[in-house]
C-alpha cells in the first residue's frame, strides 16, 4: 500500500486505542461526535488522489505513489514539487486544518534529510531506526500526530525542574528491547485520528537537564498505556452547507498521558543524548517545516480576503473607504506571506548532509508576526460581516414552503445576490471566524509554533548572533563622532 484513500484511512482507525472524550472512553470510528471530523480526514486522503498530479509523487524505492510531503528535499526542484502539494493540501480546508498529515510528514522527511544529526559520534543506530521508520510511514501512508511540549505547570521554573520535571515524560525503566516511559505531553492535534504518535524535541534543554526526558520516538496510537484525553469537540454533524468548516474540520486536540508505555528500541530515535536533542531543532527544522506552514497560511489569508470581499459586496459596502481599507489590509497580509515563501525558497541552500531547505529568515519573521495577522483577519471578517453574520437562515429553511419565500423577500444581498447565496456566504464566514471551531483555530494560529513573544525574542537573539553591527558605527564614523 502507499498513498491511501479515505476508506483505507478509516480502516486504519479500527483498533483499541485509549481515547477519552469528557468522562467517556470512546471508539473513534463509532463515536457520533467524531463522525464529521473522520469524514473530513477521510476526505483529505481522497483529495490527494483527486489532485494526484499535485499531491502525489513516485516513491523511488517501490515505484508506487506517495505523498509529496514525504519527499526528502535534496534540491530546488524537490522544494518546488512539494510547494505544489502543500498548496493543494491547504486548499482542501482553505487552511483551516493546521495539522493535516503533510505537516508531520515534512518534519519526518526533514529529519531523514538531516539524519547525520542522529549519528552522534559516528553511531548509526538511531539514524538507521529513523530511516526504517520513514519507510514504514511512506509505505503505509501513516498519519502522524506529534506532541513535543513538556507539561509546564509552573512557568517560573525550567521545563524539566520542580513540578514541571516531575510531570515531564521520561524513561522510568528499561528492558533489553525497550524503554518504559511515564509522564505527559502537550498537545496532540489529530491525536485520536492518527496512526502514530511522534514525539521529538520541542525546545533546547540546558546541560543539567535530566537525560531521561531527552527523547524522540514514535509508537502506534493503540499502544497500551497511552491515554488520549480530548478537549471538548467543536465539530458538528450538521449540514455541510450550513457549517462548511465545523461539519468536517475539527482536527481535535488532545492532552497525552503516558501511563508506563513500552517503546520498542527500534522506535527510539533519541535516548538521552543532549547534543542530538538540542541539535535537531537548530539545523534546519524550522526552515523545512515553515515552507508547509507559510503556504497554508497564505492559502488561508487569500481565502479570508475573498470571504471578506464577497461579504462587503453583499451589502454593497466594498467601495466604502473604511471597508476598502480593511480589505486591502487583509490582501496585504496574504501578499506578504506569499512573498516570504518566495524569498525563502529563492535563497534555499544545503543545510548539511545534502538537506536542501529554504532560507529560514523570512519564515522566522513571518511566523512571529503571523499570529497578529490571523487574529486581525478574523477581526476584519467580523467587522465587515457585522450583524449579518447572525442574520443567517439555515439552507434547509429556504426550502420550507412557508419560510422560503419570506426569506427570499427579506434576506437577499445587494447587487442581485439571492438569499441562498447570502446565507451560504455569511454562514461560512461565521463558521470560519466566530464559531467554537473558529475560536479554536484562532488560538491555534497564535500558538501552534510557540507564541509570538517567544518567537520575536528568538528572532532578536538570532539577529544578535548572526548580524554584524554596521549601520550605527558607520554613521558615527561618517559624522566623525568619537
Ligand atoms: C490549538 C492548538 C493546537 C496545538 N497543537 C499542537 C500539536 O499538535 N503538537 C504540539 O506539540 N504542540 C501543539 N500546540 C502548540 C503547543 O501547545 C505550544 O507550544 C503552546 O501552545 C505554546 O504555549 P506556551 O504556553 O508554551 O507558550 P508561551 O510561548 O510560553 O506563551 C504563553 C504566554 O506567555 C507569553 N510569553 C511567552 N514567552 C514570552 C516572552 N519571552 N516574553 C513575553 N511574553 C512571553 C506569551 O505572550 C503567551 O501569552 C498547539 C497549540 C494550540 C493552541
């Protein structure tokens, strides 16, 4: 098997994974609350076949089709090829799904490209395991969730000190063939709907960090002792026309508790080596993954622009100066995002070991500032939409013999827009920006690759390390000021 269909994806969920929704242990395939989301994820797998020219490439080892997100990038063509796939994958949900399987696929492919980092002191044990795992993912088209953040309870303490350290995931026992881990991790988006839980380093750790917590591994979601504790589900099983996003795209976040979980050695990729643990995130990871995330963001912002513009046209407000300014602002964010991707790809380079990744500089800048753009995009959608976002009959109400004609009379849009068109449009906008799912996605945009303040501070530190002082000394020299 390679490049699965939606039906094959569903079949992969048939196991006894321990998923909790509220106080109920649920079977994900039969749980009514998850039906829309599972349909949405199955749709993603069908989408890759529908747009196979964009989404799939030939696996060089088997000759079978595989997701282009699994390309191990070695040159500019590889980056362009997967760019096309990221764009097409993002269009499936208009960027509302942040953690479609292509997200972790890109990370895994990037790790394989930098497998040298796993080869501490010439030992190929761990890089060999990683490469074999990569082949399992390619050949099974496995969907992976990931959780990389320690459950920091007290933010005055380092990640692995005091109560934070007590709760962090770590090795508690060993057997000749495995490690036994205990602790928790935040936050596995797609957790209940994935096949593999991939744990890898989040942030670099100091020299005194407990090596037992410096881990990377992957295990099937059905592994005994792994508890997937879901947040409330924000998806709805109602009509797709009324709820185009929340009827399909709640990708379900979950807290993960490892209650003495056995990880076979074959699936352990980092085991206490701080150089490897810290090195992994510092040598191309961000440059690699942010090609996917920024392309998704561009698709989403372009969609938000179209949505806001159509709403403004529906009330004939699009030429009003205040509205036109907001629409132009939104368009500007999408253009800047595309420009960051173009620039990063243009200056792509070999990051070591033949791993060809984009330039990370435009990506870092875009990632730091993106949360404010995404929040502002929702703000603009709500401002442009106003009360119209809530004056929205369901599409079924339009078919009612008594209500339908009244709605057609009293709820049309401007410029000849029918009541049905208007209802569809404003309902989509509310589902995008204002619904329970819309609120969750906004939180996702703020935090999914760390918070904006953390990213801004990091950008500043990188700049201080990389950039020579030039302009200030030059000015004083030119002025002859001692
Ligand atoms: C919906 C959602 C889905 C997610 N999915 C996943 C997933 O699938 N897998 C995964 O591993 N992770 C996932 N994450 C991301 C992970 O949980 C984030 O790392 C986390 O949300 C960041 O939280 P934090 O508290 O560490 O942020 P912080 O960066 O600590 O920020 C928390 C607050 O502290 C402030 N702050 C932080 N640093 C500074 C600073 N230097 N200066 C000033 N203020 C600062 C920020 O303003 C912010 O308000 C997800 C997050 C969300 C919200």
